[in-house]
C-alpha cells in the first residue's frame, strides 16, 4: 500500500515539472469554471488584488509569470505612480498597490487551471506577442494609427495652435478617437463629419487649450497603451472661470481582442457645484438602422434583448426618426450593446463597474453624488445616439475624477457572452474565479 502511495506521489509531483524550471518560490492556483463556449477575456488585476490573493506586496514585477498547465501566458505589468499616472519607462519594477497585471484568459468549455508564479529570480521573457501595426504620422490630422486584421483605430490629441477655438477639423476629436474601422465597416471617421469621433467628452471640441500628441507608454505582449494629455483645460461661465484642470487619458488596444480600454483622470479646481461628465457617441448598427438590429443589456438579472422591429414601425408610421431604445439613470449593470445579427457587427460599451452600482443601490438618498444617466435612441442617420453622462453633484467637494470605459467590437457573440465579458471587467477577479491558497516550493 505504501509503495503505491509513493508511486502516486511521485507521479503527482512529476506532473508539475514546471515549477522547478520557473524558479519562483511561490505560486497560486486559479480555477476557472467552464464556459458555454470558448471565449477570450481581457483581465486587469490590480497590485492590491495580487497582494490580497498572495499576502506578498512589493515584489519584483519580473518575478511574476502566469501559466496554464504547460504553457506560459503573456502578461503585462503596467506600473502607476500612486495618483493615476502610468509610469512607462520610469517604473520602479516593484508591484505597488495601484500597478496592474494585464492578461488574457481563454475561457474553455471545461474547467481550467491557471497558476501565478511569483517571488523568485526574474525570468527572461521574450514573448513577442505584439502583432499590432503602429503608424506614427507626425503632423498629420490623425497622428497615430494602429491596426491589425479587420481592426483600425486612430488616436488624436492636438488642436489648431494658431486658433484653438476656431471651427476647424484640427479642433475636433482632441484627446479622442477620430477613426475606427471594424470588419469593413467604418464606425467613426471624423474626416467625413467633424463630430464623428468618440467619446465626445470633456475637452474634445474647440476651446482655448491644446492636447499633447499621442504617446505610446506601453507596447507589450498584451496591449499597447497610449497617453494623451491636456494640461490647462478651462471652462468659463459668464466671463468667470468656472473649471480648470489637467486631463490625462489612456487608450489601450489589446493585441488579441477587438477591445479598446479608455481611462480618464481629471485633476481640477472648480467653482461649480454641479457638473456632467459626458461620453457621447453615435454607434452604427451595421450599415444602417433596420429591423434586424437589437439592443442588449441586463434587466431583472437577465440578459435582455430588445428588437428594433416596433421602433422601426413607429419611425415609419409617424415619420419620427428619434425613437428611444433605452433610457435610465439607475442601470442594473453598467453596460449595453447594439448589434446587427445579420451583418454580425456591433459594439458593446461598459461604463461602470459593479462595485459602484451596488454602492449606489445601498444609498438611502435618491440624489447620489455621482451617478450615470443614459439614453440611447435612433437618429435619421446610420447610427444610434448614445447619451451617456455621469451627473456629479459634488464636483466642488473633490479635486480628482476618474472614469474607466471599455468598448468591445462585436462579431458573432451571443448576448449572454457579452454579459460574461462585462462580468470579467466589472467584478474583481476573486469574485468570479476560484482562487486557492498560495503554495511555497520547499
Ligand atoms: Ca511599481
Ligand atoms: Ca442594421
């Protein structure tokens, strides 16, 4: 009996020969439940979450690696300075609370085991997984274009220096995305209409301020992160300065996903009490708005799909092109999608994480200090108009504002899968996967 046990033990140890090769003293096992179909999920884990999982803080970022049973998974460490700025080349190489570990999980139809290895001699990794084509075109109207296969995105800062308030194309899509092509459909191109960019947000239109040109901060194995900033944004009301601040945006393009992450940090001084942080956009649903198109979100804890059938009928009958798909200032989950199932094209927008939504739900007040307001309606054009605002009733009480959004370009995802994508963005990893106790290699 003992002999059999030994043999078994030997086999068990031998089935993980990796650990000895990896030269990290510790590891932690992550168990991922099966999915209904294979999907790819873009995960951002904070340094603080890693500390909570492992009990290790301030470890060498190069000692962290991620593996499935037999293969290393690309990951990218993006270090921050404690105030919301990405450090890039100036990083300290230590995993601080606000640093992030970015990676992609390939969800399988069977249970999947991943391991984080950490705390040991730094590994020499050379993944070369960045397949994005990056074109920097200094002086051109769209100074940075990133593309791969069926995906092209342009990013712009700037403004017309000789007349930043004039109505010229250079003064539009400042610090924003003026070009997006997906599957042969042009979602945005501000050269065809100057306001055809996204998100239409603070500082993106004409005004007396200039943005920096896009700067690549990380070009890693998982995604490319671009920084655009505006150091003296100002607003005036009746000749009195009512708002001034510095805006930093990070736009991240994933190597292996049609995903755009948008982050905004605003450091400001304001005399205003109330404010609206806006993220407006017109999204095409295939080539035009028609009976096939659907709107998708969560209602009553289920994925809810609204067909545009009745809306199209109304548009025709009453010749009223503006019909509302959806409108709320109290969303159940912070996401929605518009999709054309015939053309297999659409976009999902994730705009608020679940922690914030739960927190607000627990408030006794009906007027929370910061909350979203969203309405989505048809237009006479080929796009549905998304009016997404965050109403801020405590602007003056703070000096810093932060927003994260994720845009996902859709191909043939079922509505339930889009919600799954959302969950992996909106919830902390520990809430959705099974994280076991850390192990130490003796
Ligand atoms: Ca750090
Ligand atoms: Ca359509």
